[in-house]
């Protein structure tokens, strides 16, 4: 599974956060032992449909977390 998706399922990131890698079958992201994982992913919010969430702030793993007003955990997380 994709590392961002894993964090969404654990309730650590908003369920609306998306990146292209999550949509590719079989792509699991960089290997866990990569010294400097690439940070070139483009994120968007599925709720707003834009690179910013409904609150106007950027959608990314650093911001789409508990405590943000628009944060919604995955059901069952």
C-alpha cells in the first residue's frame, strides 16, 4: 500500500488527501530504506477539488492532520 494511504487509514491524515501515486495499482511509494525519499508528489483535497483544502490552506501530509478544522478521519480509524 502507498505510505500516505497507510497514514490515512490509521487516522493520522485526512481521508480527503490525495496524490497520483495512491491511484496507481501496485505503486507502494519509495522503498522504506531510501535515504532521502523523493518529495515531488503533488497533493490535492478531494473535498475541495483543489491543491488547497476547504479552509484555503495547502493540502499536503504536513497540514492535513488532526486539529485542522476541515480534517476528517477515515471511517473506522
